C-alpha cells in the first residue's frame, strides 16, 4: 500500500523569540530598551544616573535593577543577552564591580559590559569607523577604525578631568562668580543668574547651597544652561568659558581621530550628551571647527538614544559574540 506523503504539509519547527536588553547608564540618566531579534523596541524605561564614582556600588545596582525590571514588565521574558554601556569599565577595579553587579541582576543572560561611548558610537555609526564626542555630566571622546582598533581621550572623571563637560562648565561658572565677589575677577552676568538658580542673595550663600545641597556633579552640571544664557547676552566671562570648553572637546576628538589614522578620510564625528542640547553654541562651534581640522570628516548630532547601540551589541552577543574593538597597544 503506497501513501502520498507529499500531501501532508511539513511541520514548522518553532523556537522561542530572542529578546535582548540594551542599557545606557550615564551620570544624569539611565535608559533601558527591551527589543526582539529584529531590533524592534518593545519597551523602554528610564531612571536617574548610574555613575559608579559619584553614586557608589549599591546606588548603581539599584538603578540598573529597577530600570531593567520596568523594561521587562510582567511579560515573563528572560533576555538572551544584555548589553550595558557605562562609564568607567576601562578601569580594572571599576570593571570588576560592574561585572559583580550584572552577575547578580542578569545572571540568566549573556552579559556584555562596554564603555558608554561605544554604545553611542554604535547607535550613530553602526559597525563603522568614527569618533563620538560626549559632553554630559562628564565628557569623553572615543573612536574606532576599520581595523577594529579603539582609542579614547578624556573620561577621567570630574575630579581629574572631564573638560568641556557640564560639570566642568558649571564649576567654572561658580568660580567666576566667586572671583567677582572677591574683586579678583571681572563683573559677569553669571552672578545674578547663579544666585537666582540657588535662591540666595549673595555669593556667600553659595557655600551652603553647593556644599550641603547640590554637590552632586549632575547638579553642578545643570548650571551650563545659565552659562549659555549669559553667553547669549554677550557676557565676556561666559564666552571665555564656552570657548575653552570647545577647545577641550575639539582637542579630545582630534586626538582620537589622529591616533586611529582616521584623518584624511571620510568619517563622522558624532556629538552626544545633554550639554549639546543645553548649550547649542557648542554643537555649532564644533560643527564649524572639526571639518576644518580634519578635512573629509562630517559632524552630526546623535539623533537616537545611545541605548539603541547597546541593543545592537546585545543582539550580536546573543548571536554568538559582539564585535567590541580593542584599544590600540599604545593606549
């Protein structure tokens, strides 16, 4: 007896849908995206900053745990991979702490931890050579070339560096106000703006407000909007602060591009971070300077969430391994 098996439709082999989490943890905010394997974002969540140096291990773990839980919701999904972009992971001690946190809160998933600048670069120039210049609470320039090499400049933290960042700009503004008060510096429109920001009548009142209420780097970084306002009014002190900030960010960006051999060819400089929104002149100025200093380059604001780059890297990790560039041997 013969049977025609061709009449039976083949059974389709089904497999669970792959889901991943992509996180971007900065000094001011942390963003988490839940995405499926085709890159479609299903949910997002936001929390405050998760900077290890400023907040400490327990606070960082709390923020990361909460933002991941909110993004996952009640769907019962276990991500195949999680990519966390966070500052400080290039330093061995900090990297060990962050790995410990992620082992506790992401233990059922493959976990990839990278510098937050890499996820920003991946969001704006996926898999391509380029340099990202981040100015938020802190600052850093980071890039990669076609050979899979990476380089960075800045990102030393608010005590040692972070020139051109929100914190750096805000601290310079505070110092300018105090110098005017001491008659050691010129009069500046920053004085009434900062006194109004803190709700005090005299410069002396800044001591209590700054040291006892608003010493967090993100709080001082918020003063950048005051500097932009004074700059727009033609205040010479504010103009000097922002010109120096532009010098510092330009220098970091060009240092990275030159060490990676990018200059002389076509590649993007991506500008990311909240300070380019708070101080639009900085974006305009770097957009003018960098193509002159690096002919062939172009400058663009990152128009996507950096966490989208973390999603892309998490998907690569889930499929067998993400392409993370290695720092040049001279780094």
